C-alpha cells in the first residue's frame, strides 16, 4: 500500500496550476448517458474517481476514451447502454449513484449499487429516491442495490428538497432533462460544480432556467447536440494550496482559476491574515508572521465548504489564540483530529464543534488517513511539522488530488511517494 513521506520545515513557493474539478466532472460524465451524440470534455482531472466513473460508463457500454496527456475525455454512446451499475465499481465512489437519474430518464429502468466513498457520516440517498418516486419511478432496495423502473417514463413535477443536497440536486436535475413536461426544483444546491453541470446541460440542448434563489425549472427535451465542454477548476484544490503557502510562510502563484468563484474561501483566509492578491485567472499568496484566530462554520454554498474544513483546521493550529469550527454538513468529519493530536495539535471536540488552541508545535509522526480531505490535512500538517511524517492509505488522496507530491515538490516541499 502506497504512502507519502514528508520532511517538514520547507517553504512552499513557486507556481501551481490547478486541475479541473472532480466534483464537476463526475456528474457531467454521468449526464452523458442521456445522449448518443459525441461529447468531448476538456480540463478533466486525472484522478481515481474520474477513472472509476469512466470505467463504469465503459462497463455499461459507452464508447469512452480518457486521454491522460491532454486531460480530455471523449464519449460516444453509439448503442443502447446497459442499465446495471455494479457494486465493485461504486464501492469507492459516492458519485456513482448519479447514473441512476439519467438511466431512468433515458431507458426507464436501472439497477444501481448503493454507493460507497468516504466514511464521513451518513449521506442518505433518500432525497434522490423520494424525488424520483414523485416523478413516477417505482423503486425498491434489494440486496444492496437500488432497483428502479419508470415504464411510462419520468414526469415533470414540483420537488422541494427537504434539505440542501448537492448530489440530489444533480441527480434530479439530470433526470428532469428527459422527463415529460416541466420539473420545478426548489431548495436546490448552488455550488459552482452544480452550476457547471447546468452550463454543460444547457450547451447540450437542455432547457434549464434559474428562476429564483435555490429554484430551478427544467423543461424536458428529446434531442441533444454534440458538444465540447471545458470543466471548471477545482476550488478545493486551490484552497488547499493557498493554505499550504500560508502554513509554510511561502509565496505561491496559483493559476487556472477564477477567484470570483471562491470569494468565500478567499475572504475567510484574508480574515485569518493570509495575503491574497487576486487577478483575472490567478492569485498570488503570501503570509504575515502572525495568523489570526477565527470562529466559523461549514455551510452550503456560498458558505465555507465542508471539503475545506480539515485544511482550515490545520492552519488554525498556527494562529494566535483560540479558534472554533462548527461542522454542519457531515456528522463524522472530524476523523482527522485524532491524527493531528498525535502530532501535537491541541484540539477539543464537543459534538459538531472543534476548538483549536493556536501556536501548536507539530511533530512528525506516522499517520493513517481516513478520508479524502482528512488525507490532505495530514499532508499539510506534515509540511510544517518537525522531523518526518508518513501518511498511510493515500488511495483516499488519489481520489481527489492530481499529482499532489509533484506539485508540492516542484514548489520546494520534501515529499515523496513510497510503496
């Protein structure tokens, strides 16, 4: 099993090019089930989750080619696809359930494994299933699989999600594009990745309108167009490297981004004391000698993303005073805390609130990653820890960060992959 070895104490300075967004690429790939026209996706991140989704679509019968060198994916569904998504391909990837909506919409049936992914707390798919039932689907859970049918096709209706959910919004949004009539979606997620999916679907020929705050109307269509589409940048990766520069008192140029998309994250880091100069498609990051404590919480967009919570927590171990972070999205998203404590961090957990005592001296240790964002928080901690840090189970990391050790080592980090 591969691991990362990090020797801390080096400044992270130079230039990092941010990859395309995993969380935008996966639902876009799932939505290509709807069309038999040629689709080309550019700026695709070469990540384990993306390769898994490509493998899933290929298993279902899609003619799909991943060009790693050009970061391009070509899809051409020339024949009827299989409507079965097996467990062995979905067990490591939560986003696999996103094939459910388009399969039902296009073929009127689907058998999809209940999804896997990071063990960061309950992420029930009842929001997906309840909405599809309202659209006319018959759904049962059998032997770990979602078995669904809609013999007369999906029908447009009014759906108000009981809570904001990125996955449910994406799944039902895709399904609505082929439903009969109009579907009115309310209390939708508005993350940039959701908007990127909307932009892709509209370019494909789908009729989608934002009609108010968290409100989307979709009118079903029957024909789609061949298109080429560039995926949005990964704002979580960008935020992670901003924090890496701030932690190590480095100076970093982060390119291939749109700073406006991540205003919330940049504004929060400004409050902490990180200096960020914004340009049209890049930022320049530097850090003062003192970092300020903060009191914040994760929220649906445009709030602080839960995917950046662990990284912010590591930064807070170096700030002046006491900081707090309240996690409101997932129940078990503090699993990195025990490993950070082993490195010398002073962090207290009460319910969904973490209290971080600043100015902690972190010491290198052998660590075990529990999920994707926990993995990268341990890498960040290793960059500023004394001595050597080993991060085990980095297959989590490879699901969401493209060539992380190469990008960091090119900017001065002492980091290498061990087998």
